[in-house]
C-alpha cells in the first residue's frame, strides 16, 4: 500500500511514476480518484470537528443556563449538532471503505534505482556465473526420466488432473534432499527456520499483496474461508502482522519450506512438457524484516544467499534485474536468478529476490520502534532459496551422463544416503 501522505504532498510525481515508469495509466487514474476521495474525507473531518466544537460549547452553555426555556432551546440545538455529526460519521465510514478499496488496487512505486523499461525484453543481465558444461546431445528431464523412472506423469494426472505429477523413488528422495540441504545452508547463513501453516486467512494475502488483485490465481477453501499458500512469504510475513517490533531486533531473517499452490493461467500448450509449471510445487523461501535505511544492502545480501545455493551445486546461473514495467505488483525492486538447463536449452527462473519497501508493512501494519521514537514501518524482503522443481530440472540436466544416468552433486550426497549416481533402470 502506498503512503497516502506521499500522494497528498507529491500527487503529480506519483501519477507520473505510474504513467511513465510503470506504464500503468489505470493506476494513475486510480491514484487521482484516491486523492479526490482523500480530499473529500479531510473536508468532512474538518467540518465535523467544527460541529463537535460547537456541540461542546453548547453543552457547557447548557450547564450554565438557569432559564428552563432557554435551556430547552440549547438542548434542541445540541440535538441538531448530534444529527450532523452522525451524518458525517456515516459519510466518513463510506469514504473510508472506498479509500481502502482503491488503495489496495495500487501497485508499489519502483525504487529510483530500478531501470526504466516496458517489458521483460528490456531486463538487464547483471552477471553470469559458472561455465556451461559441454554435454553431447543433452536430453531434457522428461526424456531422462524415461530411463530413470523418477517422475510418474500419467498417475499424477490420473490422481489430480493436468499439471500434476508424482515423484517416486530416487526422484522423491532427490527433491527431499534438495529441500533439507537448502534449509541447512540458509540456517548456516543466519536464518531462523519456520514451519508455517499451508493455509492462511484472507487478510494474510491482503497483507502481502496477493489479494484482492490476484484472487483468481489462489486456491481457496470457501467453507472456512482459508487460502492455500502461494508461497511461504505469506504466512511468514504475517507472523508479525499488527505488531511493533523492537528496532534492535532487526534484521529478522526467516527461512521456510512449504508446498505452494497457484493456478497456472497461460496459453494452451505453453511449457506443458515436463515439470516446469504446475499447480503445486515446493519452495524454500527466505524472508527478511529490516530497517528502512538498510533495505538495499539487505537485498544484496539476500541475493548473495540465494546465489550460494547455485554456486555449491555448481550450476551455471545468471542474475537478471527487472525493469520498471516488469516488476511484480508488490515489489519496488526485483532481481531474478536463472539456472541453466542444458536439456531444455533455456535459462529457468529459480528465484525472485524482491524488496517491497514498506508496501507490505503498511498493508499488514508491521512496524518497529526504538526507545521513545514514533513507530515506523519496517521494510520487507523475500527470495526463493530455491524454488523447485526447476532447481531439480537444472540438476538432472546439468549432471546427466552419456548413458542417461545422472551424477548426484557432491553437496547432496550426504542427504541421499551416500548415493553418487542415479542409474538407468536395467
């Protein structure tokens, strides 16, 4: 949620940012409408305060008046004031609801450091790390699976429908090994592990920005009004909803594994092969709560923590900086990590590392306070460390051998019971 004070004080700048940096004329129009409603609200508040002052003055006069007739007249006038105040309160309640609805529709404003651009084609490669392995005729993971038997596509569809699959045997074990190892690495980096619920209340999704804007992409249990988490970012961020944190407790760094549930709405036939896209997937997520003045440095640190996973796996990757037009709804700055998948012959996004500024903290009312200072909103950040199954795709395709077997990366072998190779079925 953007700062209404900022909109009041610098409306032209805010609306120009929406139009010229985010290329979002609708958001600029919404901001103008929000400003008009806020102006009306402040006018009603000012008028109501004047009436309340008159009522208070009249009340004092009633107490001093001895003449019964004059006293009755003053009381009648007080009743008129009460009616005006009640009408103002009703108007304010209606305006507050409208203001809240509009404010929740506005995307975050980009950080000044984010390069301007309209589409993802303008995103910038910040760095590329690692050498791509020389593999003769590399196979995609779904072809490797034909000999390794790690994934059962047909039974996954039989059980749950399209975009579902089963991991079995060494495939299930490899995914579990990746998750456990990634959690351990991030714990070494100073993160506290959280095991959160996979279902949350609607206000949690409002707090992190998925609702109301993206209601059609989340799964919901309508009977009890629970939502299945699209990412661990949602429950972990909302741990501190409506709280004032001690300033000296920052930064707070959490890491959490969850299954994630998201409706995949895309063109028919796009990315349908293999396990790149699904309605359910696993992810290890890092979430930070930081002081505003440390936000950019903490984002750099978060990106480094996610990169460490790819470095230890010895998988080539690159870091991509999003331009303004490709930012997510809630992010003010975002960089993606993409792992190289030689069988698919493409870079796969395995992590989005985002800074939200105080956007989520305003929606979820997460603040910090030092001594006698006024509470202020924290900044929130998160990043995948990393997302599955794409990380597993990169492992399988990077470590494939000519006979179709796959060598297990050294860092994962202790988590695989010492297994060094996924062998082709006899």
